[in-house]
C-alpha cells in the first residue's frame, strides 16, 4: 500500500498500523467509531470507502502495543480483522507514504484476479518469499501479474485455456436448463449435451497465436511508485481496491515489445527530474497519470514471425495527464522537454525506434479509464536533423498510425479499438467469416465494429456490410479504412447498438438507401422508432442497463449513459448498388442476413439481444467474445425457449442486484418476447493473448 500516509498525519510510521478486512462501505468515521467502541486509544484513523484496509496512528509505543493486543482476532461480521505493519518511506516533497505488508496473510484472491494493466484481468503467482520489514507476503512481479502463465510452455498454456473454457461452456448448458420455462420441452442441444460431457456444442480446440512474445500492439503503462519509492512507469502489482498501488517496470513481461518497454523507460527517466507530480490515487491529485504505446506494423504474412520488431513501422505515444491547477506555460515547457527526450531516446536506441505522433489526453476523473470525448492534443515533434518542429494540427483526434490485417490497411486513432494481436486477429476474422457461410447474397451486420476490421476484411465475400459503433472517432477511422482500401459495399452507423439494431434489421432487409440523404433520414427514423417505445419497455430497458452495469464495473460511462443516437452515418462513395434499374428497391434485398458480433468485455446489451433474437430473418450469427462469461450469459437469453406467457419483471423486485451474470440472464429470459431460439452449433478458441489466462472464443449460433 502506497500513498496513504501523508504529512498531515504528523506521525511516525513506526507508530502506525494497517487494519485489514474492514467493510468496504466504511469510511474514516466508521473506523474511528469502531476503535472507540473497542476502547482503542489512537491519534488518527484513515479509511477510504471501497477499500478493505484502514490506517491507524498512535501517540506512543504503549498505545500501539495495547491496540494490537485489543484488535488481534476481533471480528467484524464474518471477517476476522488482521493487524499489519506500515513501512514508511520518503517520497517526493518528503511526503510519507506506506507499504502494507500483511502478517501471515496473502493478498486477497479478488485482488489477484483484478490486477490493472491495459484492462487485463490476471491471476498472480502463488509463490511466497520474504517481504520488506521481515514480514511475509506473496512475492509478485509485473511478470506474475500481467503474464501469469508465462512459466508454462506454450503447449501447456493452450491445454490450460481449453480446459477452462470447457468448464465455462458447461455453465451455459446448466443455466439454460434452469431457465427453460415450465411446460416447455427442453431443446435438443440441451438434451444431447450429455453425449458431449455437458457441453452445449462441440469445442473444436484452440488456434495458436502466430506470435507469442512481444505481440501486443498497444500497452497502457501506469505511472506510480515502485515498492522502493522510485517513480516508475509500468504495471500495477495488484488491485487498487485492495490497497495495492505499487508499480513495476515491464521489462520482464514477454507480451510487451522491446520498443514499448524502451519508451516506458525513457518516460520513467524523465519523471525523475520532472517538476510536476505523479498522480496520487488516494487524493486524486497530481499531473502524470499514464503512458499508452500504440504500434503500427508493416504488411507481412501471418507465417512471418521472425524478427517481428523490424515490422513495427509507426509508434503513437499517448500521455494521460490531469492539468487542473497547473499553469499553461509550465505544462507547455514540460511537454516540450518530454517530446525532446522521446525523440533523443528513439534516435539513440539500437536499432533506432519510430516515433509517429505524441498525443496528450487531459483527464480529470478518478480512474484512468477516460471517456471517449476526453480532450486530445497533438504535440509537435522536432525533426532529428535540424531541430525544427514538424507540422501538426493541435487536434489530437487527427493523429493516426496504420496496421494491416489480411492485406488491408487500417488507420488507428488514439482511442479507437484495434485487436492487440494483429496476426492472431487475422486467424480470428477468417474463422468467423468461414463459419458465417458468407456469399454475395448475404447482408452482414458487424455489431460493435470499432474501426471496421471484421466487416472490411470480409466485405469481398458478401453483398453488403452494415457496421455499428458508438465511438465517433472509430467510425471515422472505419470510413477512412474503407476508402483507402477501395471497399464500396460498407456503411457505418455511429450509434449504440442497442439503440439502432432493431430498426436497422427491419430497414435494410426491405429498403437500402441510395444516397446519404436517405441514410440520414433513416437515422432520424431510428430515433423516432426508439422514442415510440412503450413505458413498460423503457422500464425494462432501465432495469437491464442497470443490471449490466452492476456486473461490469468497467463499463464505459458513455455506454451506460443516455440512449441518444449520434446522427452520424459513414458511407463510402460510389457505393456498390444492389438495387433494380428502376431505382425502386425490392422488398427483400438479400436472400439471407448474418450478424457477427464482437462486443466489449461486458457482452451485448440486453436490448441488442432482444433485437437479434426476435428478428425472424436472422437465422445465423457468429459471436466473438473476449470474455467467455459474458458469452455464456448472452447465449442463455439467445438459446433458451421463450415462455408461453411473457412475464414482465416486478418493479419492486431487487433480488437481481445480487445475481450473477448467468442469473440475470435467466431472469431476463422470463420477459423474452415469444420467438424462435437459437442453438449453439460449434465453438472454437483463438489465442490472442499468450502467457495470460485469456483468449477469444468464437461460437456459431443458428436456428
């Protein structure tokens, strides 16, 4: 634990203790009240809501000894509290910070599986070793936290992932059986699951990643302090909620490229003499917060994995800062010095490193997860030959790097989503296209399309692609990607999928607009369709949105906000028309419609699931998931038979607040409109994240 003890305590670290296993909802006042009730005399007590630890400082050694004896073994509810040492160390401005070293107590499992590093959710090493101050704690490094499977051979990693996926898929069968309405026959896929050992469908194995080391094209490095109190740029060693804020350098993480590590090292060296403070996660103050390194690679074959670093042609650096209370002149001067440090470091590296853009993201929130509309500023980069500044715009949204998938070039803006393992993504998208059974009579919906990678790589195999994405910058990238690759049968709608999916399915199966005016009118019709929803539907929507947010704390603020549509539709010029010569479009444009969905970790929004489930023309779709638990929850709703009598949820029923994602899905099945369910046909994993417990899971659903 760092950054909790500050100068205003006025105490000695030797006279402080950390109390572990306190209720999360407690604040400092609750802790003080508890100590008073126990007769514990103390000087000060601190406890931050949402954490399970608190700090207590005493006037003298006698008070401390009496308190330890009085607190040891005490219970709060079902939890037995522990007393841990606080090891003081000197930080910037001589502020005293602390490291929590639990006695005879390892870090909580929940902290282990929620470590923060570029959104990765990782387990930690189970090895123990002596810790600071003579106490014992679980020894953890950035390598243990970020790549917990790195100690295994790659073959063993794949076996481990397949076994974990099989257990997760069995949950789908069990929960769908429970959710099946009484009086309704169980579907065949559930009845035949016993023949597959409880699996809902055949799991056809796992595809290997062509590249296993240095494969990540995007890394988000936290800025903080190491266990020794040194300003560090790297990965956090645990979860902030559990009191872990220590950061370690990424040099031993096999999934991070040498170039990303080097830029993190340059930034870390710069911070040693920076006049601006590092972000304090307890006080929510400071300037430097995070460094993101994005890499763009040249076009190469999936089989060409030797010397992968030489294929990195472009690098974008994104600095996240909080400029509140800092004057513009100081900020500008600091940025200029930092850019010069990056340029010099890139040139001195052997071999030299590319540097395409340096972008600043100004974010004032508590978490480093900034909203999509956070201000971006593009910094000018000095030319290495004459020291002059390269021409650049001030708008950071204009910054771009490029990468290639399936011989197509993709523009990537600072905040746009792009698969972190490019070579493995080629395998993933090819598999999805093969399973979707695409042809020129197919209308393909690319749901949560990001920069359009899936739809564009498969556009040559279908009649038309409709991409849906809520990030306006990503939609702009998707439009540009279509143009630079000469693809003219794709359209991109900038909106939340839950807002427009239903009306898009109806619209494009009956009438395809011929020009941008008609597309804009179509967007307006989507808004009108949504506003015409009944009050009961809106109530259900609020319940469902709240349920999803509860189970997915990392959900983007924009995604959980109001249900308005951004009236922006991207369309490629000279669109390939599939209409008749008379100009009147036929009622049915394509013989079949297929959807490929690649949602974020929290899965599909319940309204999107309803739209997919209740549209009779959608007979097949492919679900790509980076979180199998979300896939299981969504598949329960998609594949469980509808009840004969549609059952609306009770307004006063709050039991769903404590349900698992699968339990929530079973609850929502009760209100699913009468419709033909899908059934799981087959599944396969694709390993996009070697050395971690994660992989992508692809499932084909038909009806």
